[in-house]
C-alpha cells in the first residue's frame, strides 16, 4: 500500500530483527508492553485481539511497526494497539501520517472512530496522541489495577 512515499506491508518473521531494534530504542514500551516476554511470546499473547501487524516503509526502508484491530474483543470497535517509530524518524511527522492512514482506513470501512489506551503516567504518549487528533475519552483499570487513559479519534469528519 502506498501513501506518498510511505507504504506498508504485513509483518513477517523476517521483520523480527527490525522490530527488536525498535524495541531496543523504546525502553518505556519494552518495560510496559513487552515486559519479560520474548517478541514471539508477545505476538502470540496478542493473537486474541486479531488485527494486523504492519511494517511501515519510506522508500523501501523500514521505519515503523504498528498494530491495530478493526474489532477489539472488549468492545468490537477499532483500536490502535502499538506504534513504534525508528528513533531516526521520530518527530518528523511519520507517526502522525501512519495514524492518519489508519484512521482513514477505518473511515472507509464505515467506522466512526478509532480508540487507543495509554497508561496514565505516560505523558509523552498522551501528548503524542493528543497532537494526532485523539481526544481523551475516559479512565479504565486493567486486571493488574493499572490505570489507562482511553482516547478516541473520530473518523467521520
């Protein structure tokens, strides 16, 4: 798929070293999401959510990995699960372009919004989503009593 010079393809096993390099550049994500699991275990643990793992490329060079689902097990709505951008491409608008592309896809499929959840203490993640058009929706707790700020981005504009 093409979006200007930004394209995506499905994540494959041959992309695991790239994904692991993104994880090594994202210590907070590693601590909160991966924890003590291997990448393979993490991906297997997230199969229940369905969705797509994508590698985003700029001119054939991988720059990002994302995960989203059109119908989450919790509320049957679209959710952004993960977005990791290579450190050399951060703060250059690529994350926002990827989120806009996902939002446009959800709109084209008739969805009115896409959701995302962020641990309440992760101000940088919260700021990023806010700058990308996501609005604070509500607070929730997970099974481990961790509080999450739930965001929603309307797609029907």
